[in-house]
C-alpha cells in the first residue's frame, strides 16, 4: 500500500515537543560504553518508505550510533552517544532530524500509542466516498443513456456538487501525505494519486462550465473509494498487530506497598521503586519488580517465566520475577532490580525486537511501490508533452495524461493481498480460527516446522487424577480436605473423589506445603512428601506426574497421581503435520521428565525442557538462522516473546491476554486440529494472492499502452481501474469454493534439522 500520513496526526504533531537534553537523558536508559537508548513515538510512520527516510536521517547525525524503526508500534529506538570528542552531546538533534524529514517525534508514552482514531476516520471516509460514488454513478447512467443537453448539464452540476466535498473530506488523507513530502522536495505514491483526482475533477468541472458532453466526476470519486478501501484494510491489520506490547505493559502493577526506614508502610509507584527497597506483598498481588523473599512463605504462580501450570512454593531466599502472582501467603521481599530492568521489561523488549524484524516482510512490497510514483509522473508527463507537441491539442493531451494517471492507479495491486486475507480470515473465523495480522497467512504458508508450548497448548493446563492408592475411606478423607483449598491439584482431587464421607471444619492450608487437619484420631496432612510424610519423601516415584500424599501422624495412608490433560485433537493434529512433512517441536518450561513423557504420548519429534522466555526465543531464532520458518503455538505470558519472534504464531482462546495479543492467529475452540486447518487455508490463500498479482500486473501491461495511445478517456480509465479491482476481488472470493474442496497442502521442500540449544543450558532434546 502507499505511504499515508494522517492529516490529523500531522496537525497534532505540529506542536513542538521541545524536549530538552535533560528530558531526553531522563527518558533514555544506559547501555554502557557511553551509549544510551531512547524510544520516540512517530505516529506518522506508515510504510517502508517511512522507515528508510527516518533511519537514513537519524544515522547521518554524529550523535546517533544506531536507529531502528518499529513500523508496527510506530516507534523509533535510537541509540546515541553521551559524548562526542570529549564534550557532552545534545540528543535533541534527534527530534530536529525527525522534524526535518516530516515526522514529528515525541517521547514515547503508552497512552499516546493506544490513542488511535485513524481507523474511525478512514471508515467514515470510505462510507462517504462510497455513498457519493453510488449517487454520481446513478446520475451518469442517465447521461450515458442520451439525456438532452439541459438535463446533462444539470446532472453534471449535481455530480460536481457531490464530488467537491467528497474530495475535500475523503481525499484529505492523500492530499496531506502528498503535501508533507512535496514541501520537503520528496515524493511518494500519494502524489500521483492526489494529482489524478484533482486534475480529473478540474477537467470535469471545465467541461461542465463549457457545456461539454463528457465529465468524469464518477471516475474521480470511484477511484477515491477503492483507494480508501485498500488503505483501511491495511491500517486495521497493522493496528491489531500493535496491541500485544501495550497488553503486556498493562500486566505490570502500577505500584506496591513499600516499607520506610522506620517500618511504616506507604504506597509507591512502580517506577520509583529502587534496588534494596523492602516491599510488602499480599496474597493476590503481582510482584512489581524482580525481588528476593526476605520473610514469609507462599505459593506463587510463576507461569510468566516457566509456563509451569503448578504453583511454586517459595520461602526466605527464593527469587521472584516481576509479573509473578502471589497466591496464598503474605511475603516481604527486597527489590533486586528496578522496573525498567525487571523481567516484564525484558519480555517487552524481546517482543519489540521481534516485531521490528517482522517489518522486512512488508518492505519488499513497499520498496516495489516506491518506484510507482516517479514512473507514473514521468509516463504522464511524456504522454502530455507527446500529445501536445505532436497532436497540437493541449486539452486532449491533458485528458490523456489524466487517463494515464488514473488507469495506472495501484488499486488492484493494493487490493491483491488484503482482499484475499479478509476472505480467508472470514473462512477461518467460521471454522473457529481468528486471524489478527494481515500478513499472517502469507507467512503461515511458508512454514516448514511447528513448535508447540506444552502447558495450556498441547495440554489443557488442568491436572487430572489418573491413579490413586489407599483405602476408600482414606481417599474420601483426602477429597474432603481438598475441598477446602483452591490449589489446582486439590480442586482436581475434590472433583474426582468422593467427599461425602468426610466433613472437615478446621482445615489449615500451609502455603507451599499442603493441608493439615487435626481430628481425634490424629493429625491428617495432604500435600507433598516433605510435608506429609515423616522421613524421606518419595516424590520421585513418578517424575512425569504430580504426586500428592495423604498421611496420618506422618505415615502414608494414600497416594494420588495427577497428569495434565491433553488438548482434544492434539495427537491427531501432530500426526497430520508429520504426515505432511513438517517437523514438530515441544518448547516447555516444565521439567525434563514431564516434557519427555508428554512428547512420547504425542509422538513429538524433538523437545526442550526447562526453558525461560529468552530460551524459547533462541530456539525459534536458531531455526530461522538455518533457513527454516517456524510456526509457534503457545498460550502463556512466557510464550509471548517466542510468539512474536517466530515466523508466524498461533494461540488458543484460553491463552493469557498477552499470549493472545502477541499471536498472529487465535483458535476459539479447544481442538488443536485448528493448526493443520489454518495451514491448509493459508496455502490456498497464497495461491490466490499470486494469481491476483499476475492479474494486476497483466492489467497494467495491457491498459497503460491503451491509455497512452489515447484510446481511454478518464471515465474509461476509471472503469478499467475499477474493473481490475473487481476482478481481483472476485478471484479472492473463489477461496470460499476452494475451502470446501479436499486439499493436499504438499510437503516442505526439505526436512527441518533438530535444533540444539547450547549445551550450557542443559536443554538438548
């Protein structure tokens, strides 16, 4: 799609940021070796040409070491030097450079990123231009049918009156973008578009004033309508892709209760928490920054780090990561990092880096489109001069050059991809699969390997009682005690056990250990072996399963084994993928025994255990380095960076909010058969996209010479342009027919070699 600068953003950004060196220094984070990084919001950046312009302008500055534009987040990450030749540098030159190339930069804030009203304005413009085009076309039909001169003039004037406000309101997107680059001596794709609709309207108005037989108001407004449809589709898809980072940022608590030096408690914003501060953490609160436990004991949900479904018992000395949820007990912790240097910030950074890299898939089309503007300008100018000099009729030369500008409009080329994506997305949605990123299906068709998270993806993350040992009465006592707890294993035991024979009034829960009840016959305990049994705990009896013991006065009375339930259709989905030649991987934060057992149950080719979020990203990047394209399927917060780093990603609807936002596709039902279904649909869509490109290019090869030869009036040019767009849309609608047919998605060109992480990580498959 063409470069678009939102006119309202241009007006809003015209207010100077006036950020001083001290403000930029405060907003920057140190990287060491005299370097700092600052993030700036650039809402006017929309395409590959914007990336090239901004990065080139910033890299020319002596103060800038590195500049990278994240088009999805519309953010510039700039690494700058604190000193130049021994003197303090002035980073405010960064903002001046952005202003000089037409992109006002502001210090980044999450609120500014979320405040996006452009979609509403685009939809309003599409509605207005569509309504105007319909009415003008109805009037044109009467003119084409042979209306008399007076009626024809009247209809032309009515059409002019309808088209004028439409061009001003709906065309402002193109006019503002064209003006912003022209006044700086540059050009973009919106310049010829603005020229075409302006000249077409001007020539039509001239003909109307002089009672001409033909006017092309219908061509002008119809052209605008189709262009706005393409731009709106592009914007909506990009906007959806930006929601993951802001969703992850909202996960962090806004503040915490901190102890003063005199022991008094006070609330402090998370940004003000310093290393060494003592923090009171109540049950139900998230850890604000990376910390260590000073006192207390509790169960903590660490799924943000490991993806492990079971809560982890923590006590004095344990390490906690920001974003982890304290479940049962109260803790006093000491901050070991600031909010900026904690785990949540690291995950956000990983996602931003992955999203920034993803822009290269859009740059190819943007760079190709960048040749459109100078070529069309030159072609129209040569046509005008040629017909004017050799034909002698400058009015006719103007009409023919306008026809060239209109007929070469990239509408069909611009719609070739998004229309297929929308149709395919609709078909997938009917099958319970939601597409969140417009380029997802194109990338999904290219994959040759599938990597699955375990907990919550291949499994449901819900423990199930699979075996028990002990008398029926003892099992009933265990179920009765379990009813008093909200621990996942207790809930599973209570649901599947018979608790009618055991009623407990005074059950005490010991965080990180289990449940205790004192009865006349002794002390009953339900929990792990270290807590329930006297002497050596036999927790290692089945490493692949969770073991819970029931004891009376320290002696075992019953034992319960739990395992995570497989997601419906998981075995069949893995089998289908392997039959089609895809290699399958499991990436999990769980222990080796649990991961190995699940891999055996499903027939997974290779697996990795005990992975951190960063390790999962490294696996995906390792496969990419060897030339492979990976589909990552995950659900947890800890999977979000890997979902963003993979070539394409999927998540179940039951995933954490951040996991769903980071994924390109989300399947709404429990069955994992959504994965092969989505791959099949993406390959069909990819074939239609290639056909659409061929149709669009073929249209230009045929239509442009006809326009240059003078056989196409502006009206015929607009009809031809619209027809080419309709052909592309009709071809895209064939996907609904193809979706119902059996499809053999084929086999990847070469098998994927097993990826091996560094041995130091201890996670080789």
